[in-house]
C-alpha cells in the first residue's frame, strides 16, 4: 500500500478537476489528480462544445487558451428555427458577449498537456475507492491503480468525479438536500464528418421534436435529436437520423457524412446542497447536473474550479477561511440560475411526452415573442452567455 501526501487531493480529470489542479499550481499549491479512465479515453470522450466568454477568458488568462484561440470558433449568437423560419439572436448586440465553440475534449487535452508539461501528478487508470476523515483536518483518499492500493493524505479533498463518481456518494452520507428532475426524453448525438450547414448553432423546435445543429471545426458537425429517454440506437439507422435532422432543422439539403461518434445522453437536472462538508468540496457534475440545452454543464464545472481555487489560495496564504466556508453558497447562486435557464430552454424547445397541443402553441407563442422583443431576447442572451452571472462575476484569483 503506497501512501503519499499532498495539499489538495483531486478526484477526476474532467474540466473541473483539471482546471482546479492547474489554477492551484499557478498559486504554488500542490495537488494530486486521480483519474479512473485512461488518458486516451478522457481525451477522446465527446461531450460539451460551448465556452462562455468568462470561461474562455479564464483559460486564456491562466495560460491554457492558445490552441482555443487558434482553433476555437467565435460565434456572435445562435439561431432559433421554428414554424418553418429561422431567426438570429445576436448575443453580442444584446449583451456585448459572444460564445466560443471549442470541444470539451479539446479543453481536457490542453489542461492535461499543461499539467504533464510541469510534471504535475496526474494518475490515470486510478480509481478513488473511498474518502475518509472529511470532518477532521487530515482527510484521506483511498485509491486503486491496477492491483495496487494507495492512500493520499491531504488537507482538502476536491471531488470532481462527475455524476456517477464517489464524491456524490460521500456527500450523500452527510445528508445533503438533493433536488432532482428526470426528463422523459434524451438526446441522440452524432459527431459527423460533414461541414456545418450554418455558421452558428441552430436550436430547432419542430412538431416531431427538438434538434440542435452544432459543430467542432469547419469540417466536423455535432448534431443532436430529441428521442425518448429509453430509446434504443437500433431504432435509428443513419438514413433515419439524417432525414429527421433535415426535417427538424429546416435543412433539406443537409449533407450526410461519416458518423465518427454516436450516443444517447439522458436528460436530467440535479443539485446537491451544500456542495461541501468539512474538508470535502464537490465540483461540477458531482454536485449539479443540467440538461445540455443551455450549454451550461462544462461552464459551471469551470466556474466551480475557479471559485474553489481562489478560496483555497486565500486560505493557504492568510488562514482566512471566509471564502472557503462560503464556497457552496457562492456556487449555488450561479448553479440555480443555470438550472433555471437550462430547464427553461429544455421546456421551450422539446416536445412533452403527451405532445400536448396547448403546450405546443405556448412554445410557439414564446418563440415568436423572443424574435419580436429585444427584452425577451436580451434575457435569453444574458443567460446563455452568463453575461451577468458567469465567471467574471465571481471570485478572483488575486
Ligand atoms: P466529468 O464527468 O467531465 O469528469 C469527471 C471525471 O472523473 C471523469 O473523467 C471520470 O472518469 C472521473 N471519475 C469518476 N469517478 C472516479 C473515481 N472514483 N476515481 C477517479 N476518477 C473518477 N454539457 C454541455 O454543456 N453540452 C453538452 O453537449 C453535453 N453533452 C454531454 C454528453 C454526455 C454523454 C455527458 C455525460 C455529459 C454531457 N454534458 C454536456 C455535460 C458535461 O459537459 C459535464 O457538464 C462536464 O463534463 C462536467 O465536468 P466535470 O464536473 O469535470 O465532470
Ligand atoms: C455542443 O456543441 O455539443 C452543444 C452546443 C450547445 C448545447 C449543447 C451541446 O446546448
């Protein structure tokens, strides 16, 4: 049994864990990151695609944004497609902020490369199996790497291990309040080698269901279709996927292409309160999950990492625990705003299970209102870009 010591033990090498480790390093604070999967797996996993301006700026300011600036795509806004027409919502005109399209796996690659470049401890294929003594001053993480068992003694444990990790389990033992909503539908997502049909994202509401046209590069499209939550991929041969995308997106000429990745993502909302207990701090999907309609998941994870890194830097520098004790409250204000917006966008753009005609007309009415009212469009833009509540509005490293 190997036993090592560090200041911050981090579980999970997703956006939250990797950025936390990076920001702590910039403050001279040691950490060890445990990641259950291989490097190849986490760098290949296709997930989110949208970075808010604050998140992009944070990556840039902390020295890991160079490739994002070269390869990321800046978008002024999004399109809403409904009732056979397409309408642009110009975020820059409405809020002064746009968004950057840059795949989550690219963010993960950049953060892993930065950590390995300075020799930061990052243990792949190492599963955290237990977290103990979180109520004391010396918590420990037990982990398994192959046949080896190990223990990491630390001052603080940061559970960044996603919605199925051990962090949520350990937190659950402290009787947090769990707020949860399951949706009756999910997203069938494909990554396809075909040029995007539009220069910006298209969110489409159609009487057969929701569709989203996103992208990763000028040659690679990322496309989603609303499907029943328990849908079987076998019911979706490629021909049917492309036909339904053309119909719902209003893009009869959408070219098909080689499908590079395909999967069905369930839709749910969840918040665990509080996001901390003693020396355990929980970040990202381990603490909160949002339906991806608002493009918030990765941005929330990065924002939690920024808040916790700033609070730990103050605590290590001066012993002042104020920000550390307020970590959960500070994050939850942002999280609940994002939960509300994600639920709003999900309910606005997806068919309900009953295909209720009254709800359908309410959706069309609100979509039409968004295209007529600068105030309504401004509220959507402010929430989508987090212009009022995002990274820039919380915490600071210095
Ligand atoms: P992550 O889940 O990214 O990372 C947690 C890491 O911890 C993983 O690498 C996992 O292997 C590791 N881990 C788990 N248990 C462990 C243990 N016991 N020991 C060690 N390591 C452990 N968001 C969007 O905004 N748009 C999208 O389109 C979108 N699509 C998604 C598709 C899927 C299939 C999923 C699951 C999520 C999607 N999300 C999307 C949300 C997603 O982007 C998350 O919000 C984001 O990954 C959260 O980042 P982290 O909190 O770092 O957690
Ligand atoms: C994506 O590009 O994967 C994406 C974009 C916007 C969303 C969800 C996913 O709301």
